[in-house]
C-alpha cells in the first residue's frame, strides 16, 4: 500500500488550479530537513473547499496545524466519499512524514472503508505496525457494512474479530454492535448467543447501546422471549432501547405486550419520540385496528408529534390500511409539511381502495406542488386505474412515463402491462412488453397472465416457452398463469405437460391454485374421472375454488352424483358463502330437479346473509358508470330505461336464437342484426337519420326482403326470404320454406 501511494499512478487531483498540491520548502533548507522546521503552504480545496473553512493566505509554520488540517480533510473526504482527494491526501501525508502517526493511519483507513475500497483498506491495515481498538473497529464495521452484495464479508468481519482478540486488543461497545449487525445479516442466532455470552463475561451487558443491538438481533430472529430477557438485563435504559423493545413486539404482532412496554416507558418518565409512535401506528395499520389507532392519534396530537412528517405519513397509512380512506385524507390534508413519502402514501391508499380518479387528482396536485413522482407513485396510479379499468387515465400516465423517461424502469413497464390488460387492451399490454429492453420474470409473468386473462391460450403458451428459451427459471405464479390459459383454451395436452414440468423438472410444489387450474382443465374437457382423481390424490384437502371448478364441470357435463359429492365438501368448508349454494342450485335447475333447487335455496336463506348483487359498468368520457339489475339510483336512470325500452321494441321481432337480417333486395345492404352483444347505441342525430332513410325505403318501388310478421309483408307488398336455418317470423307468415316467391 505504501509503494502504491508513493507511485506516480495516483491521480493528480488539484483542489483548485493552478496551484499544485505540494509542500513548499525554503530554497536554503537542507534536502533532508526535519519536518518540524519546514514552512508549509496552504492546501487548495476544490470540492473540500465547500466543506472546510481555511484561508488561502494562512501559512503553516508548525506541523501540528498541518496534521490537524489533514485529519479534518480526511474526515470530510470519508464522510462525502471523496476518494480521489483521499488518495491525494494519503500521498501527501507520506511526503510530509505523518504516515506512521496512528491517528493519521486510522483516518486514511476510514476514507477507504467509507468509499468501499476494501482491497486498499485491507492492504493498508496489513501494513499498520500498531493497531488500536479504533483501527479494528474501522475495518470490522467496514466489511460488515459492505456485505449487501457479498455475504463472505460478514464472515471476514468475524475473522477480524478473532484476530483482534488474539492480539489482545479489548473490544468496546462499537465492536459488539457491529458483530450483532453481522449476525442479523446472516440470520444466525447461534453466533449471536455466543457473542451475548462473551459480552456478559467482559462486562458490557449493562450497556444500553450494546443492549439495543442485542435486543434487535433477537427480535429479527423471532426470539421474542430472549429479547425480553436481554431487555430486562439492562438496568439503565435509554429511549432507543425502549423503542427497540416496542418494535420487537410490533414486528411479531404482539399488541398487548407492545402496549405494556409502551406504558412502562411512560411510567419511567420517557414520553416517546417519532419512532415510538410510528411503530405503534404501523402495528395498528397491520392489524386494521382503527379504534386503537385513533387513541394513539389523540396522544400524538397532545404531544404535538402530528407536526412530524414521518409520524403524519404513518398516520395516513394506518387509516388507509384500516379501510378508513376519509380519515386518511383528513390526516393528509392537515399535514403542515409533506414530502414524497407523504404523497406516495396517500396515492397508494387510493390505489388500494380502487379509487383511480382521486389518485389521479392527487397526482396532479403533487406535480403542481413541485414534487416529482417516482416509480412507486406511478405504479400505484397504474394499479388503481387498472382495477377500475380507467383507460383514459392509464394513457395519460403512460404518456407521462414516456415524457420523463420512466418507461425504462421495469416496475413501471410491468404496471403498464397489467393496467392495459385489466382494461381489455391486450395490444397495448404487448406493446409495453416489447418496449422492455431486458424483461425480468415479473415482466414475463405479466404478459403471460394478460394473454391468459383474454383467452389467448396459444399466445400465452408460446410466450412462456419463449421465456424458457432465454434461460429464466419460472416460479409458481407464472405456472399458474400458463395453466389458467390452457384451462380456458382447452389445451389439455399442453396443460398436463406444463404441470409435469413444474413438479418434476423444476421441483415446484403445487399450491391449491395449481390444482384448481388442473381440475378445471380436465373438467372442461369432459375428463371428470381424471379430475376426480386429482381431487382425491391431492396432498391436501381440496379448497373451495377447486371444488367450485369441479362442480362447474359437472354441471356442463351433467354429472349430478359427482357434483353432490363435491357440494357436500364445499358447504362444509364455506357454509356462509351464497355463491356456493347458487352454483349447486343452478346445477339442479339445469336438470329440472326443482325440489332440490328449493332445498338448496332454503339452505342458502338459512345460512347466508344477503347475496351481493353483480354489476356491470361502462366508461363514457372518462367517467365510469356502474349498474345493477333494476337499478334506479343512477342520475340518468330515466333516460337509460327509455332507451332500453326503445331498443327492446325494435328487437322484439328477433326473439328467436337465430340472426335474421333486413336486406335491400338489389344491393344486399345490411340494415339490422339481432345480435344483442354487438349492438351499437346511436345518438339522437343518427336515429333521426335512420328514420328518414326508412321512410325513403318505404316509398321506394324496389322490392324489400323482410323477415318479419305477416303485417309487415302485407304493408310492404314484398316477399320474404329465409336467411337463417329456421324461419324468423312469428309463425303467422305463410311464406314458402324454400325461399321462393309465393
């Protein structure tokens, strides 16, 4: 390390030009003059200038100010991560003769550690002839903090700890704190217990600082009782230790114990801080306990912690997770200061409750308040709009992501694929998929499930096989998507192949959802015996969805006995769910077994609450309108029913199952079709134009071919022609069946 710092390979970084960074000596001074008699020039600062206060005219005639300045400069370089400046300071410390000073070596070591240059740090540490506890703590903390991408560094930290003890350097509270953090990263409670034992032997068990780290270790490992014993062993407890103990109970969802520690803390004279109340509020949000959360809210207001942005954000999140979106919005509106986390919390809250409109309004306010949305904001917006099928909002957010470069973020692309799929735009979802440069497993899962959701089974299986060709390992979720596609597409052979691929090749244990898809796949294909074998040979009892899929298959293929067997199990699992009884009632109704229908309906009335009605929706001009059967709550319900009656009147002649057309006798133009699923609601202007065209056709002498009742034939004086396989008139028409004239 010493030779490296003395070599010319060190980059020359001038703190500000044109003055070189070097020590100036007197012309008459001897070549090997003692450093204490040199005259030093000021060190130019560059990036360090903004962080340090030094006059350029200051002349350092004493080595102590120079050493002090270099130490301060090294501290700033370590804190700000200025590696080039740290290397240059390292070189000049060697030139100035301060390299063997232990404090200087520790400062240089800290620079390399904080800049994550572990190789240089270890080389420098090996060259140090004398090491104190600060030197060991610096290198141990460094390798533990840099272990996020390399778990071997954690074991390297324990190796340094053993060498430290072998060199008879006593550890301090910082050493134990670092070791306990390493145990947390390794999730190793055994080593933690050994450290706990050694800590008690050397007398650090009464330290509140080390005790906090120990309690946190046991809490993260799920050892709540050990954490409480370690907590009770510390006699002098500070607020941090109390907070860690409260957090331990909260992370393990122990409400009464968390409140007990909180009350003990208050009895001890500590009022708590923002971390205390944020932890308690997060517990209320996780459990959905709004009443307890309101009590904590009142205490927060009395202690004026509602002015803290962190506490206020957690308060909004608590109300949102308790499904109290109105109180969440009130808490958000009362916030004096907001940050990006506050805005995201409220937007995510609207996303979870499916209110895409309010989420979009809040996004606009957020942008007007000069806050830039991040990937979490946009993902939440897209999720809420996708659940609401708000196509226009999704397109606006999509345009925003393209404009500001968010389309390169994989999570945003995945959210766009899901949102477009939920809105029925499979082409939009596929275009978003194609724009992803390197799709990950979530991206492939989103596009495969999108095609499965739209009934495009072949496309879904092809995409899945394409993903496998790229070497990605599938997970249970994408297998669920491809099995669902095979089930709805009738691809029995492919579905069985993918199920065997999942269980035999990838060694993935099927969940109940996978067995549901497999049962539905076999049942739809009429393989009821094979589906029954799947139900009986499952490693666990079949769930409600699996049994429901089997009953649906039995209804299609009219197997009442197997349906009864599945219904008994289904009613035992979910006796209070109306849809289960409805499923079996429809099964009996299809077999015209009315007594059984009445019996099932009576069971449903006795065991279940009122059934939630289904509803339909339509988006017009950006607004989503929902309707239920015979719904008159809509503000335009009168106009809706009038239009419905008008359409029914015009389609009354097409009450049969076949499609009959009104054709121009010579041109063969299509005027009307009775396919209700493909009708088009016209405006008043288009209806008036159509009526005028009808009057012209009525007065025209050209023959009209009409398939309606006798009165229409007589009125128009025309002859009819059958378009469908059966006659389309009401039965009173005496038109010949061969399609020729009378």
